[in-house]
């Protein structure tokens, strides 16, 4: 029997994956541009991105795109370095509930 079948039916595995993703969902993101709350947050696939548990993206009303990522700290840092190579990127740090937001210089 394959390893996937040992973890349950396909529907059970899909439900587990969605539950794990939702457990990492931030309540809100804080825009690094204007500081407003970004509450419409969408997941981004981490398939093939070793060390990243979840990536979230939201669009602020000011027009700035805000990302959040969780996982291994080195992998998270590598993700943000990769997306900032061709663009100006303002980095910040916050708790999952949106508190304690600070910009990183």
C-alpha cells in the first residue's frame, strides 16, 4: 500500500492540508506602505518551495501588495530576497494577529 493511502483517503488528506493552511492564516496583514490593515488575504501555493509552510498575499487600498510567509527562517528570508530582486520591497515583521508590526530597514 502506498504511503499516501496510509494517511487516509484523498478527501481526508485534502482536508488535513486545508486545516494546516488555515492554522497559519494571519488575522490581518499590516501594509508596509501606509500602515493600514489588509484583511482580504489569499494563500499562495508553496508546492516545491522547501522550508515554507505558507505564503499569504493581500492588496492594500493604497495599491501596495503585502506578503506574509511562515516556515524555516532561512527559507522565509530566501523567499523575500527572491521576490525583491527586481523590485523595491519594504519588509516588515508582525505577529499572526497583526500586532507588533515593525518595518525592517
